[in-house]
């Protein structure tokens, strides 16, 4: 989580306005990963940049997102929309 947050901050400092996180190959996600996605979503709204998330294909990671309702609250998009 800290590495992703730091990398994202560097991209934003370089002028990025649109950020897409490709989670399709993510094999596992726990509450800290979900917390980071929520934090990034909140941050994108406060700082006026756009966040898009490609949903994980692996069941273990997708289950955390589905069971918490995060797929409705976070900006997930189909891969074809990127």
C-alpha cells in the first residue's frame, strides 16, 4: 500500500489528471488494500483528479470488494472503458 501511494503521488506531482489502477491480476486483497482504494477515491475527489479502477479477476481479491459493497462505492470500470 505505501509503495502504490508513493508512486501515485509522484505521477500526480508530474501533472497526471487521470489515474487508472489495473487490479485485474491482483491475487489477494485484505482490508489495508481496500482501505487504500477508499483513501485514493476520497483523495481524487478532494484534489480534482480522476481515478478509475479495473476490477480484479481473481476471486480472492474480488470477494473483498463484493462483500463490502465497494464495487458500488468506488469508481470501477470495465476494461473496455479505459
